[in-house]
């Protein structure tokens, strides 16, 4: 029997609702542009009913609270309008139109998933700058002058993961992927960069509803490694089933797997390509980790850290050029290596395509419910 999907615990959902109520409480009654009535407005969209989406939201909430506690943006309070797109393209496009039509919204944090961002960016193009947090599909590269992201593209991530698999000494690999923009893109880039034998390349549902069948088939093929291009929900379901069938194999996932620590027993020993880990020794990273632990009583992952950085980046843009949408887009595009923004996930600068410069994975391993460092991917 398949295990139930992994969802955030009720306290996370309560925090989300409280954050939304707080945002509404300080929102102005009129439709004035951001800043004119003591507030600056950002939109944010993601699957806030999923664990990785809630982690994104928590990182954004922490950034918003810190900004406001420090006096706001030039004295104006920051308000984030959180909208749940459920990772659905049609819903994401509708939310994007809402943000574009709302004159108060100066910029957008998100979207979180690749499929949602691909749909929404067509609406934002020419109107509103959007900084995606964890949307890593290579299809987003250069898609719009108004679209940016703080996570590296799957074209680079696939190289990192394939090279790491080789360094582990793995020669026979089975690949499973969620059949969406993220899963297909990451799996394809892994396949093209892995110089060993690919035993299988198969799609699966996001909830791994046929995990029992997949695991039984993989056990017959006896791979050295199973690479899964998907999110935590399908990852946990697969690893639970592998343990049930006593199929002992190493698992590897990309950034979508940072939340597999939610089941420390099933995920023990799994390798994860992460854009950020709480063990990053840099002072700015450790300050963020401490603040997140204090606020949410949990370890931050890459989802939280990237969303935190996206909010802080856009706040810096407003401080520099005000709330004019065109000027914010131009300021973001001007974040070259020499003018990089100092984020907790590292310096943030953009290529003309909107992709970040110099971002890469850190290879981590699940140990006793935590992501511990395996090695740097580069």
C-alpha cells in the first residue's frame, strides 16, 4: 500500500494563514502605487499546500519580517501577497494577471515550480519583473527580459549530478522522473551528461502511485544508483517502498529532494543536490540559519534560503530605484558579477538570459534526518 503523500504539519499551515492575515492587516484600503501610502507590495506565488512550497513561503515571511523590523524599505512597510498556484500552469497564469493588473504590486517573488513559471512568464513579459525561486527548467533560460531566477538551470544541475554519480563510482544507473517541465528537463540533462550505462529512463506520477511496481522492476535490473528527478513526495514514497521490499540501492535526487528529510528513516543515506545547506559556514548563511531556526523551530533548506534571497534582492531594488516596475527590471538586469547582490545562498548576479551567474549544487547526504555535506559539486 502506498504511503500517504507528505504534507506540511498543521503548524506550518497555521503560520501561513497568520502571515497572510498580517499582510492583509497592513495593506492599504485604496489602490495607490506601492510606497505612496507607507507600503511596498510584492506578489508571491507557489504551491503553498506542498512542503517545498511552504518552505519557500517561510523563507519569504522571514525576509519580510526582518525588513519591516529594521524600518521597512526607506520607511515603508513591505507587504507580500501570497497566492497558491498549486504548481498548475493555468492557475499560475491567472494569478500572474492579477499581479500585473494590481498597480500596487511592484515585483513578484516566484513562481516556485518550473511549469507554473513557464505559464506565468508570458503574462509578466513587458509588465512586471518576476524572480523565480526554485524554478530550474532549462526552458526558462532567456524566455523573457522580465524573468529572472536565483537557482541554477537544470542544464547546469544535470551536469553536477551526473559528475557526482561518476565520482561515487556508479556505472549502471536507473532514472525515474516526474513527467513535468522540471522532471523531464533534469532527467534529460543527467542522461546526456552521464557517461555510464542508463538502464532505464521512465516517467512517474508526482505521488509515485505505482511505487511498488517501479521498485520491483528496478530490483530486477540491479542498478548501482537510482536517480530520481522529482520532488520530495514521490521521493519519499519510492524510498519507503524500497525499504519495504528490502531493495538496497543508493538514491540520488536534485534540489526537489531537499525536503526528503521529512522522513528520516526512509531517506537515510540518500544523496541530494542542494542549492543550500544549513552547514554552510559563511557568516551570512549561519545568521540566516539561526534566524530561521528561531522563527520556525526547524532547519532551513534551499527552498527557504532561495525565497529569502529573492525577497531581499527585490527589496534592495526598490531601495535603489523606487517602485517603478521598469526601473526594477533594469536594476535586476544590471546585477553583473561586479554589481552582485550578497545573498545567503551566495552572490546573486544575472546573465542576459536571466539565469544566475556562478550558481551550483552542493552535494549533501541525509544523515539522521539532516542534510550533511557529501562534497561540493564543483
